[in-house]
C-alpha cells in the first residue's frame, strides 16, 4: 500500500485549558522505526495516543491507511495497530500465558485464529517470558511485567506498533532485546513508533527521530541530523556532547 501508514495533520490537543500538542503534522512510515523524544511534558505520550487513535485531537486530522481514524471501530483499530502503554498493571491475577493470549482477541472469529498458538509462542519467546508462562502477572517484577505486556502486543500481530517507553523498567540486556525487536518489526515492513527518554537509544534504533518541546514538533529526520548538540541543548537546557558511533549519535552530558 502506497503512502504513509499514519498521517497526522495540524494536530492540536488541549488539556485543562493548556495546549499539550500544538499543530503537529507527522507521517508514520511502513518499514521504519520512528522515535518520539523530548523532555518531560513535551507531549510525546499524548502524541502517541493521538496517532494510535486512543485520543481524539481538538483540531487537525489523523488518517490510517488513508482513512480518517475516527471512522474505524475499536475492532478495526485493534487489527491495524497495537499499543504498549506505560502502565503495565492488571487488577486480576491472570497467568502470564493468559495475558499474552489477550493480544489475540481482535482475531477471534476470523481465519487468523488458526495462527493463535504460533503467534503466542513466538511472542513469548521474543520477549523472553516463556519461562514465566505459568506465573501470575501480579507476582512479577516491574521488568517482567513490562516484557509480558510487550509479548501481548507482539501476539496481536498488527502492521503498526506503538511502544510507549518500552525500555523504562528493563535491564541492559532486555533493553537491547526491545531495540532488536523494534528493528526486526520495521525490517518486516511494519510501522513502529516508540517513545523513549534515552536519546542514545533513540539514536541507535530509529530510522527517524521526532523531537518535541512544549507540545511543538521541533524537528523530524534522521537521528544524526536531529540529535545535534545545539538542538538538544536548546530543548533540554543542558550542554551535551554528541559522539558519532558508526553513524549513530551517542549523547553524553557535559558534566
């Protein structure tokens, strides 16, 4: 399918009288990882929720596969995109395997149900939670819950994937696993949007970086062109040094 997977045009969101997103226009491209970065309160998670159809903008439009996202039912959305949120809590002590299986719910009563077992097994393996399958979700550590939630998203098996701070609770090894998974999804032709605080992680995994500040889109493009010392210092109010590592920017605060 030609054109971007998702296109936002002039998106504005206001909460409690405060403008959180201010006329943002942005494309989400198939086969790419798009990283949303910026300081706390920049609007990253709000933008992700608008792009994924979970929040309607006050102004502007969002289209998914050239259709107004507001015209899609919840089920249609769930078959087109999956969302990993920051909140990895569940009220009931479901087993891990049951949580992962929840990702297959959009495909009930479709031919895709034949792939349930393989999708669930693959998702558990990729997120490194196969050994937790019989455990209760409420008994897991924060990092384990994050990985199980990721497995649920992977099991949903959608062409567009949204990941909101997927590495926040993870150790170094599992951070790298998540980056690899995001890259693999993009290489398979999926569109991936990831919110990250670590600029070096964004620089390492993303094809394009969208830098936000105060609800505005400062710049979007290749990591090396967006994550410059001047731009980062201006947005974060912190002097940094940017080191080129094999064409990818490594950001080091000047202490």
